[in-house]
């Protein structure tokens, strides 16, 4: 069942802003963390299949895909063409590599834009509207059962705006309507803050309000950005968008998450996402992933929600990357980003004027729960607006617009990881390493002694091709009998996850902890070099379990450290350590407090007491590091 949709109206902004063909020199920024295993690399190679729909979409000044949805084996592609001063709605069925034009079923849309498509296991809904060119118009809504269309727009005639968010669970639909008041001279800046938001429940016959100005008056100025179903309840992402010329699209934002079980609507994020913008959410079978863009720092952080608590994840994107869509593909996330400055320009300026779109363009990333990698795309993307994963075809489909302001449709195969029973022993042909399977993940058996300690037999080892072995993700969590600690494995290094908050920050399930013997555990060296998302500082874990900031590259190298040994950790994990800020140079009795690149000599015992310093936590450093600090006034 696919309840994905495209609630975002970024592409409608794009088509308005373009007014014609925009030439864009796209620069793809490559920023990735190192792979957890050099021998477990599975490159994703997108293919540009836009030619299958170009004849349908490229009939006006500009065009874009705005929504993708469907069951396995068939995808509906919704989009819009900008022709002169109006929109032309488009809908295409994509099946077995061929496209069928279904736009004839959208006659009631007239000049409205298609902004959302969703599938509930039996039927599609197609939603849209024309709130920018005709702000007083009502939303458009059609159903499609695979053979015929039904106009449902009359159900929404009492509302103004566009049906930008749709989701179905087989029993009922949720319909998110975002409105906009009449434009004054084409300017939008001061008006977005007074938009009206409505979330409706539709059971096939009746419409009822879940969220409206009467049930949630504090949602004035909010947009429903995403709606998703996990088999038990809905998660709804809303974004408050107060704009003004002076604020330059910087908020104050107040994005929110709400949970709805069919009866009760529960607010999850009171006060948590101030200044954040949330455009897309997704479910991986265990937890929700929530990318949130901070409009003050221009950084995207990732959060998880397991049905109980919201926790920040150990994942960060380069600055100015806004997540516009994401999809779970069985064992990894595919994440699409858009340049934040492009988005700001299109929203905060007069939408009838062309804007500067010559910055970084749309990008794709893959995230396997530990590592983030950029995916090289075959065409210059301006935006990625939506994506969907087809289990039958084992392929992901990504839709948006290219750098010429025309539709972009990409696809790439995401092969399924093979499944083996727990305890299965595997090796790849022509490779000596042996792996054991646990929870459809693999763990390397380090040597023959450890192999024998488990009672394994070499005749039980199955040989598979290297491609098959590489499809199986690595075990991340290990523990040993009699030791209450849980360790995280990363590139042959282990880290103790120091408390439940740290564990939760990685969003990993408790039942994926593999119990290994003490000898096996001792093979993995302890990780000593840490850094967290959005922070360039590298920390060293001391022998006393404190962390110490290494102040310069020269100091880092002087200790014999290797850059490839640095592991990324969550902010929660980094904050679980006490910072070692008392140092002394080898051979020197003087103790210094270091802070922000400055060293302060602690001259007396009274100074230790006065400033709350613990002399038992002094770290010995070498001369290179000592000399990298500037000298401050002594502490007396």
C-alpha cells in the first residue's frame, strides 16, 4: 500500500517563477561520510527516463512532476504544465516502462495544478487547486479506480485553496487543504502567515473536519506538508510560514507533528521544532524519519519517532539542503534535497518574476542507518518533488524538474537484500572472510579461533557471489554475556552506547543486538575519535572516559591519529561525555584550563576550587597541541 503524495507546492512556485525556460548551471555538491564497510558498497545508478513522458508534459513554457503514487507495478505521475498565464494539469500512468496519458480525466481541474496523488490499495485520489492564480477558487479532487474517473470536487466546495496533501489507508482518506487569501499586487510576503489550513476525513461518503480554524485556531498560518500512514496511525507534518520582506523567509517557524489514530488527534512537538521547516516524513517499518531544516543555521537535522519519543539522529546534510522528499527502499532511505536559497527566492519574491536559480540544484542521497552518500544523477535537477518505491519492480521513481524547467523523471534499481536464517555462515567466492547472519544482517567472524569458539564448522559455510554478499547490511549492535553494555560497530571500531538516550538517538531496535563472546568483542578496537553532525570539531576519548577537543589538524596528526578513524556520532552521544578541559604539557607541572583555543594557567589550588575545577581530571598533552593554544590571563 502506498500513501505517498506530494503535498508540497514548491513546483507550483517554480512554474510561476519561470514564466519560460530558465537556464541553470547545476552544481552537484558531493558530501558523504565514509562507508561502514569498504567491501559493502552498493552504488545506486539513476537512469533518466523523462523521454517516456516528454511528449505529454513538454507542451508549454515549463513543466514539472509534482506527485507520484501507486501500487507495486503501476505508478501514477501527476504534474503541471505552465502555458502562458495558466496551469495545464497532467496525469500519466507508468507501467512496464510505458506511459499512458490520463489527463483527459482531469477536465474539472480546468487551469488548476495537480499537487498530490495518493493510493489506498484500491483507488487513487488526485488533488490540486489554483490558490495562487485564483486564490478564491475551491480545491479540486478526483478519484480513479484504474478505469474511470469521478469528480469529487463538490465535496470541497466550501473550502478555498488546494488539496496539497492526500493519504489513504483502505478505510478512509485524509485530505489536507492549504489556502491563501487574495493576492495584493502579486506580493506574497505578508500573506502566507494568514493561510487557512483544513484537514478532512473522507470515508467514501461523508467529509468531516479533523483540523480547521475552529478546531485548531492556533494553526492559522500553517501548511500541511505531509501525511503518512504506518499501518497503525497517521503522522501529519505541518509548517507555520510567517513571511515578511524583512524576515527574508527566516521565520519564526513552528513546524509541528501530529498523530491521528482515526479518532484522536495528538500534538507531538509542542515547542520542539521552533525555527524548523519540515517538508517530508517517512516510515521504515520501525520508526518515522523527520528531516527538519533550521532556518536560522541553514542546517538540516534528522529526527526519529518510534511511537513513544522523538530523538535526534546522527545524520547531517551540507548546509542549505532542504529535504523535499524521501522514500524507504527496504534497507535504506533515498533522500531528495533542494537548495534552501532557491526556495526562499521563489517564495519571498513576487512569484510572477523569474528568480536566480543558478545555485546548487536538487540532489539525491542514500542513507542506510549509519552512512550518508551522495547519488550521482544523470541529469541536472532543479527540484525533486516526490518519489515512490515500487517493490515489484525493485525500483525507485523520482519526479521533479530539470535545469531547463522541464519534467525530470528518474528511476533506479534497488535490489532486495537476500534473506538467510539466523546463524547461516556465508563467504563470497574468491574471498576468505566468513560472515554469520543475524536478523538479515551480516557480521564478520574475525579469525579461525573465534570461528571455532562458536562451534562453527567450515563445511557449513555457504559460498555466494560477491554481489549477493554486498547486498546484506552489516550488524551494528553487539554485546557480550555478563556485560550490560551495548556497543555500536562502525568500520571495525566499537563504541559503548552509554545510556538509553544515546541508544534512542540512533533509532535502532533493541532486538537487533547480537550477543557475541568476550573474545570476539575484544577483537574490535575502541573508537577514540568522534565528531557530531554540523560540528567540525574532532574529539578524543581519554582513558578516563572524558572527551577532549583536538584544537588543530597539526595537533591531530602529532598524536599519530588517522583521519579515517573519525566516526560520526549523534549529538546525544557526544553530550553524554564530560569534557576534559584541564591539560598540562608533558614534563611541565603547570595545569591549564583550555577554552575556545585559549589556555589559562590555573595558578593555585584555591583557583581550582574557585572555578569548580577537578585536579584529578587533568589530561597530559604534547608540545604541538600545547603550542596551538594562545595564552590567556592566569586564573587566581
